C-alpha cells in the first residue's frame, strides 16, 4: 500500500492521478496547509522539505513530483504510463516534466510564495504582476513546441499528461486565458474526461 500526502490545489494532484491510473494500491492523506500540518514534526520526518507531494513506499518516502511520477510508471509497467522500453522517449518525458517543475511551477509560485525570494512587500507585488507574463510565455512554449499531439508525447499517454493537466488548471488563477492555447485547452478537456482524473478529484474532495 502506498500513501500519498497531498494538499488541495497543489502539484500533488499529478501524482494522485498517476496512482489512480496505475492500478497500484494506495491511500491519500490530506495536509491542512492553513494549520501548518506540512511543518509538523510528524510530517517533516516523512518529507523534511515540508511540501507536497510525498509518497510513502515500503522502501521509504519519496518527494518531488518528477521522481514520484517516474517511480509510479516504473512500479506499474503494465499500466503503460511511460515509454519504459525507449530510453530516448523516456528522457523526453522527463525533460518535459522537469520543465514543468523547475520553470513553470516556479513562475506560478512567484505569485503566491514570494517570501521564498524576497522580503519587501513591493518585491512581492512586482513578482505577482509578472506572473501572467511568465506563465503565458511558458505555455506558449508548451503550445508551440512541446505538446506533440493529443498527449504530451503524441499518441502515447504518459505521466507527463496529469502533470500538464494539473499545472494548466492554475492558469485561470494566474490570470492567463487557457483559450489562448488551443492545444493545451484541448488536452485539459481530454484529461478531465479520463476516469482516473475524475477518481483522483473525487478522492481529494472526500479526504
């Protein structure tokens, strides 16, 4: 049994969807960020970073979405959530996921977690104003250069798809119109119809 720690509205949703797709046995545990549960002594023993997601396995805990998604895909090979038999295509998937993690997520976080980078309120306000531009630029690149077809890798579904779906869901809050990116929007709607996505969203609501 795997245990995924999550908080609503976070990137942990990508790992949750991948678990729902995988057929692996799992449970989810919700952290209340408003009450600081992510900084509790008990949770810091699981993930010293004090963030989500964290996935507890029989070998220990994993953090970071890119690592967790790759682990789920490899732990459930029959689910075909990654091109495990094609090193180049697997690396392309990882490159896309790394871009979402290191660039797109960070651009989003500047609007909500400005205290990570600056102390002055004026700096936070400046970062917040910049978010629509930086997120728009990130998604323009995804739209024009990275989204290969109906799914991130083309015809083949992979764990990159729930990750893109999760972050695309932040665009409205970042004051970016997803309709400006027709291929991304089509991908988002396609993902919403998937049973695993509906299952994960229902489980997060119920947790």
